[in-house]
């Protein structure tokens, strides 16, 4: 059974930082592309960042220079370091695993940026 379990969300003030983690099980983690998506209330889910199995990264324009995605294959874990957070970053953040026609989602972790 495939599981993607996110952690690290919470309430942070504008300008602050958070690091999200996503621990995967039930898949051969190292061969999957991994990503983070987010969904704010009333909005569609959108891509935040992705990292291929070889380590190439891609970011949404809105987070470039502030967020960093990374992976640690030995721990079956992908991270999202979020710095200089803004109120508009408030959303549920979802971990995503993808390979060919297979894809899996985590249950999400809430990030709220507010003073």
C-alpha cells in the first residue's frame, strides 16, 4: 500500500520559514519524480515545485527564490523549504509522486501565513 505522509505545516508570521517533509512508503522512491502542490480555499490545486529522480528541479514563478525542493532517497523523503513566506502562500500543501502512468497523493498539510 502506497502512503505519502506530509508533516511540518503550521501557522507562521509573514517573512517566516517552514520546512515540509513527505515520507513515502510502498514505492521505490528513488525512481519516482516527486512534487509539492498547494490548494487555497476556493482555488484550484497548483504546482509549487517538482524534483525528478535525477534531482532536476522546477518551481512555480510565485515561489522561485523563496522555496527549495530537495529529496533524500535513503530516507524516502522529499522536503520543501519555504522561506520569506507571504500570506498568499496560505494553503493546504500536498505531496505528489509520479512515474509514467502512476501517481499518488498525500493527505495534505496546512500552511497558514498570518500575523
